[in-house]
C-alpha cells in the first residue's frame, strides 16, 4: 500500500465501484453501509459489511459510523449463528489488506484461536469486544482483529501477510483454494460453486428477515 497513491487506490477500489463483483450478491443497504455476500466466499454464509465511504478500516470509523456498524454487526452475526450454527469475524486493519477499503468479514466458522494463529499464544491477545479495536488502532495505527463465537482477539501485526485471515480461515475450513480471492475469480469451477453458495445465503437471508 505504501507504493500506491491514495487517488489510485480510490480510483481502482472494488468497494467504491457499485458495479464490481463485490456487490453481485447484495443483501442490505443502510445510511452508511452495504451488507453483501462476499463475492469470493470462503464458505456459504460469508458476508461483508462495507462502509459507503472510502475508509481504510473500522479503526477510522467516527462514533456515528461505528454505532450504525455495530448494530449491523450484531444483526449479521445473529443471522449467521442462527442459520449456520456458528460465527467468526475478522478485519485487516491497514495490514494484510488486498482491498484498501474497510470490509468486516463474518462467516460460519468455529474452533480455537490457535487454529488461526498456530505460531503461539504469545502472538494473539484477547480483548473484551470489537469496540476495543478502535482504541488499539488509535494507539498503533494498525491491527489484525478476529473473533470466534463471543471471544475476540487481536494478533501481533508482525505476522501480517497479504490475506492473513482469509488464508488461515480457508485452511481451517478445509478450503485452502478459497483463500486467494484473485485466483478464485479466474477459476470457473470454483466461481460457479461460490455463486451457488451466495444464492443459497441470499435465500436464507430473505427467509430469516421476512
């Protein structure tokens, strides 16, 4: 990201382009956010919350933006947990990003934090809730956040690599080929399966909220 200008990032941002694949499986729109199925889902039920404004990560959300986000976060988490049995979340806070526009991932997944960060317990720290991520960002200017169930952690950012959480959750779910979304996009067979999963998720969403 250091080598790219802010104007270039905005001009080529798939989350600023409403015609991009990111919005192909649209679920809901609020004043400040879009809720969509991930255009390249790791698993059925993989959903993104994306701010309409080009903001790097949830650490930069204003109080007003965060309040609306948190209501959506609870809503989507409840949907995934009730529909798929379990929920996990993650966001790359200015590290590990391949799209430089905030997008919080929510998806069905369970397990232990060690499954995501096998390097050792010294590399992840438990936090009380997602609200604390904003304080960490204000202090450090970056973060790696994830949750499983109602437990939340931040990861030592020295471990950061592109797609840090995508790759690790994909491996944990037995779908390592889904970690790299750019490779998914050019694999017709994987893309076709992913599109069917998103259609199924959209149907569950409509049923759940109607």
